[in-house]
C-alpha cells in the first residue's frame, strides 16, 4: 500500500481523482526538471504548498500550476478550451490561480512585486489581457509561483534566474515561505563553479 497516496488523500479527498486525471494525460512519462518527471513535480508542488501552510484550493492549484504551459515550460499543454473540465475537478478558485500562473507575463509581474505595487494587475503573456486580482489572489499567485520554483531550482542549478524577484516574493509572504526560501537558497553551490549560468532543461 502506498502510504504517500493515503497521506495525500487524507489532505484532500480529490487527490486520487486529480492524479488519475493527470496520469490519463500522460504526465508520468513527460520529462520536466533534471531527472524528475512532470507528474512527480506536480505532486511535489501540491505537497509543498500544504507543508508551507497553503489552503486546500491553493494546493490543488499547485497540482495544476503549469497545466496550460508557462512562459518557459511547454513540454505539456492542456488546451484552454478544457478549462471547464478542470474547474469541475478542482474548483473555480483553484483553476483561476493555476491559469494565472500559466499565463502571467513574468517581467511586469516581477517588477510589480519588486516595487511593492498594490495594483494587483496580471498581464496575460499571450493575449495581452489584464486581470484585476484581489489582494488574496495576488498573494496566492506569489505563494504558488515561489513554491513551484523552490521545488525545482536545486535540480536545475539556475540560481540567478529572477533571483531578485524570488527574494522579494519571499519577503512579501514572510513566515514559512521565507524560511523555505532561505533554506533552499542556502544550499546554492559555490558560484565560482559556474552552475548558476546553466539554462534549465524545462522549468515551469
């Protein structure tokens, strides 16, 4: 018996249904970051969101945080025409945060976080649409965005990618998120090795 599955089902009664949905899409065989498969990364982000103190709907967003592809990860993309299918599975709040994480234009997003903006506007990198978020949605997006990158950065060794933005996000969130950020970045190899200059294979 897989105790990990049982543990996750106790955290979220829809856990098995979410994993089955992703497995049916072939995510178990898709490469993601380092030697980790896409499905394993998604489950890890789900678990990390919960361990950081995130809500159930945000953990569900974590499970699907790159389902439509992201600015860097295009190894798998579920057509946006299937958004209603995902909403039925994980709920509208979770799907919306996952959608935002997929389509956020990262450069203006980073700048807004660095400047401490309270406009809470996200730009769609593909359509140019703008989404006016509530303060909670803004915080959720930052939480999910940071949690996702901290899960994979040690495998990718791309330590300088958006470094200032990640630090600003961790400062904004504080608490456990800041602690996890400091722990993870504290394991950065000697920069003299040049590992920070390597491009990631397929980050989300």
